[in-house]
C-alpha cells in the first residue's frame, strides 16, 4: 500500500463518513474530511431517523457479498463507537410471487444460504396481522435484518475518525476540484488545499462538483411520514417491511415506540435540480399516496400523520451506484447515485472507497457495478 498520502473526502454523510474513518485507520495516510454542514445533518440521504438493513437483495443477488461484508463492519463499528447503531428485528418483504423483485430476493436467499422464512398469504395474516394482504401474496421474512440509526451512525463515525487522527472541516463548502497532474486541489470557501487523492461522496450535491454527471445522477426528494399505531396495536416492536406491488413502499418501526415511518419508492419522489429549501415544502397532494397505502395495507396505523419530513438523494436510472475512479483521473474517486439503497452497505463502500483512494484492490468484488461515465475533473 502507498504510504504518506494526503486524501480529501468531500461530503461526510452516508458514504464519506465511512471512507474517512477507514482512511484514518491506515498508517501513512493523512485524511481530511470536508462537510458543508455538520455531521448528521438533516439535508441529505442520511436524514430521516431510520434506514432498513437487510440481507435479502431484491435489486440484484450479486449485492449479497457486499452486504455480508457490510454486516461484519456494522458489528465492528458498533464496538468501535460504543453505540447501538442497528436494531435487528427482521424485515418482511411482501408481494406477488410473479414480481421480479420477489424472484430476485428468493434467488439471493437461496443462493447464499441466508436466514429467512418463506410465508404464504395465510401464514402472513396469522403471523403479522397488522398488514393488509392481496390474494396470493407471499413474503420473505429476512431474519438478518432490521433498522439502522442513520444520523447517529454518521455522527458517531465522524467522531471516531477524528479520534483516529482524521481532520474534519465542518461548515466548509467545497467549490471546485482541480486536477494538478501530480495531485488534486480542493478549492473551498476558505481557500485551496492540496491533496494526492480525493474521494467525492457529496450525495445529492455531486452535480455541483462534477457537472459531467448531470445526465447520470438525478436529484430526488423522498418524503417520510410517521404514523402512530391504533390503540392496542404493537407494530413499533415488529419488523421493518417492504411491499413491492401494486405500489412500492416501505416502513420502519420508530425508536420512539409509538409510531412507524412510511416511505415511497423512487417513482413517487419529486425530481429537483439540486437540493434547496424551497423543495422541502410538502403539500397535502404529496401525502395522497400515503393515505391510499394506509387504507389498503397498513390498517394498524392511525391515518393522521404525527410527523412529516423530506430530504434529498442522488439516483441512477438503473439504481446501480457509481463506485470507481473518475474517467481519465484515478486520483478522483466517485461514490454517487446510491438510489436510496446505500445506507445498509455504507461501511463496506467506505472500505472500498478508501482502498480505491490508496490504489489498493477492493476487498469485495464490485466489477458488476462498473459503468462508463462522462464526468471528468
């Protein structure tokens, strides 16, 4: 491994925090992280109180080795930080057996020998009466799954990186990245800083720094809505859940013990030019799809929202993220477009991003994610 390397990490959110921590653990590496807000802020993809951790992969079974490595690193991260970052209460993946995502999930759990239960409609109704079902539905109960605390994870990871020797520049906006041939100059609102390598993990702000990605990474605004349970319902102690059809949505029992967070899939997210305060306004029309979902599939929830919030994420058209050097410049590593599915694999992506920055081999095979992109520095 190359020694005496200066590496910048731009964006200390979901992925950048993990990269910075991993770099700080390496000998001979000076790691400096730049965050335009403060770690654990509510603007980007790490906002919203909870994320789902799961082992069953309905996107593509080839993610499972990446997820298994992330699972190991989650346990290690909890030991290092001394914080409970996950609550492993399982995840229920529901839908018709003909749906391609159900087929993919079944392929992932069988091929990799994951711990799961396969439930038919009658078994689902008996075991999880809090959910509405369609005729012929089946469900995969993923036992190695549960809830992640995203803001706490990001903050705890950045603080750990600092204890390990990384420098963190809070409330510092990066304006430009300049290729110097021998390295990279990171231009901030406080002045330029020279580095050997840079990892760009700017989330929904990535297009500001790398305009060449404009045609690849779209910025979207997900909405999260919290609902209290009806009297006598114990749903907050139950599993996280995902329904794939006829409308793709998910839910996570809240740590507050009284509510459940519900979110929609990408097709229901507003596309925006870039994150800004104006796009954080939520209307009654935005909540209409949630009302339909509660009526048909979540009868245990009281349909009056007790909390509503929104944030921003970067999406790829095929939902496969960018984890690779920038074209023509191996000193710039791109981590972008995780399409709402990145938090569960974040520790593994942090390990991979750090390895790429140090020109070491990836600890997990990610060749299936490689793509041709136009962004240059």
